[in-house]
C-alpha cells in the first residue's frame, strides 16, 4: 500500500509541515436524514487506507477528479479501492470547469462503460468536483449513489455535506442542479498538506463562519488553535472539521432542501451577502470565495455590534480572528458603499424588496432578518470602505 504522499508545494516551509497523529485524528459522525442518512469519516490517512472502504466493497466504483488532485491523490485512492486509471475520469481544474459540458462528458464516459444503476460515483477533489460529480450522480439513469472525498478545507467543512449539487450556467453560478445526498463522506486531513495557502485560508473562513453562527465553544478553540490550523496540525484540523460538519449536519437535518424561507439553512450564509457583492465587483477573478466571505464575516460582526446585538469586544474578536486566518478585512481597491448597496440588493436574500441579512445576536448565535436599522448598515459600509485597499 503506497503511503499517501502529497506533493508539497515549493513554497512549503517547516511551519506548514503537519504533526502526524493518525489515530488521534480519526472521527466519525452521522448526518441524520432518515433513509438518506450517511456517515462522515474524518482523519489523517483515510484515503489511502483500504480499511476505510469496507462499506463500498463489492460495488462497481468509478472516480471523478481534476488534474491537480489526480497528480497527488488519484493513484493511492485507486490502489486502496483495487481500481486502475481506467476507472477514473480526470477533468481540468477550476470553477470555470463546473459546466454542463463537463457533466455531459462524465455522463458519456459512464454510458460508454455501461455502468448500471448499482454503480457508485466517487468525487475526489474540491467543491467543484464534488458539486459536478454529485449532480451527474443525481441524473445518471435517474440517480445513482455517490461518495464525497473532499480534498480542500472548504469542501471538507462545507460543500461535501448537505447534498447540494450542480453546475454553473453562463447566467450565473449553481443555476443547474439537484439535491442529492452522498452515501458517505471521507475527509482526509492529509490532503490539505498540498493545498495552496490561500485556499487553506479560504476554507478557514467557512470554519470561522460556523463558529460565529452556531458554536461559541469552537470560536474559543479557533482563537487558541488558529496558528496550529495554518501550520496544518492534523489534530486541530480534524477537531475543527468535525465541529463544523456536526453543525452543518444539524442544520441540514432541520431544513434538508432549504425550503424554509429564512429557515435554519440560510444561517449558513453569514457573511455571504457582503461576500457575494465583493465577488461580483471583482468579477470572480481576483478574490477567492472564502476570502470574500472572510471580509463579509468581519462586516457582519461590525454591523451586529452597531445594532447593539453583539458586544463590541466580541465583534473585535471576530474581526481579529478573520485577520489572523490571513483573510482580508478591507474591501477591494475602489469599492464604495454604493457599490455594496447596489450589488447586495441583487442578492437572492432580498425578500419583498427588503434586504435580508444573516446577523449575529451574540457570539455563536445568528439570525436571518430584514428588520434592522438601515443607517447602521450605512455606517458599516462607510467604515469598511474608508479602509478599502488603495487603488494600484
Ligand atoms: N454544495 C455546496 O453546498 C457548496 C457549498 C460551498 C461551496 N460550494 C462550491 O464549491 C466550489 C468551491 O470549492 P473549492 O474551494 O474546494 O474549489 P475547487 O474545487 O476549485 O478547488 C480549488 C483548487 O484547489 C485544487 N485542489 C483541490 N484539492 C487540492 C489539494 N488537496 N491539493 C492541492 N490542490 C487542490 C483544485 O484543483 C482547484 O484548483 C464552488 O463551485 C462552490 O459553488 C458548494
Ligand atoms: Zn461559502
């Protein structure tokens, strides 16, 4: 069995070397969704360990991945599953590849191999591969099983749990899709060793988001562990991933299809309305999603404080944690309060003409509301835009 040996980037320094405690990192938790329930397996070395895959034994398996992930992890995963390269479909990498055309390519590949309804698709990669593969699984022969093997921090704490799948359309992101739950998730913290540092920080934004919206205990741990997480300490990573997934699993169990307007699942959008405005302003070209969410979290904390809901020192703690995770807390160069206002008004959370935001009642408690003082929002926008990054 080959050791899972991620290719470290050339910029890797000793601080990014993980401490290894494989056993201490193993966690299992369950997403309770009746007959669609499944286990989340978390830990170092899971993907290259054949023992991880007992429940898949005897099934017809096919793997979908992207070129970057294939270079590091495809062969160890295939070995552990008893498969060869013929059983894998390798797509180009990146958000621009989350297309109907690539979904069709995977569908063609499955048909050419005469995969039947009892086949299982494995998504080995970040959120792009997870969303696309899950979507293909949801429509191939009216739906086959799929497994998530997330390899970015963002996909390990967010996109691999909850069953949202889909592809982008020229008119917007994630416009074509389906709810389709995986039958299992395997999140191997070792895969994060090869992740570019910016992608790691972007994933940490979603971790901080979980803590701010629903787990004050996790927030305190993150304040303690943020440097260990940036240094890829496997135990700290497993613990943070487990707590985020547990929170997301609880929320998804309450509102599986996000059908409740302003319901529990919308709380996962904390920081995202501000963040989407930044992503749109920068045309999805320069800021990673998680970077925009990091700034959005800082802005949501500031606004919650101005409304008198969040204590000033707790708002300050949120902003400092975002900054310590190496995420931006200043808007992009040239972005004005009016830019924010007009882009935020387009966000899908505008109901009956009123902007709805996810805000914090206290550290670890969020609420979705349109009932807030608009002058406080103006003050937040003025405050952050006054500190916008200088125009180059
Ligand atoms: N389904 C959901 O609920 C949900 C939730 C949040 C986000 N998403 C989606 O997730 C996508 C973003 O996911 P992402 O941030 O994982 O992006 P991604 O899948 O594009 O991965 C980011 C980059 O890292 C590379 N990569 C992946 N794993 C690596 C590893 N271990 N080592 C080195 N490089 C690696 C990829 O090839 C890619 O270039 C978006 O399309 C977003 O819409 C979905
Ligand atoms: Zn997000």
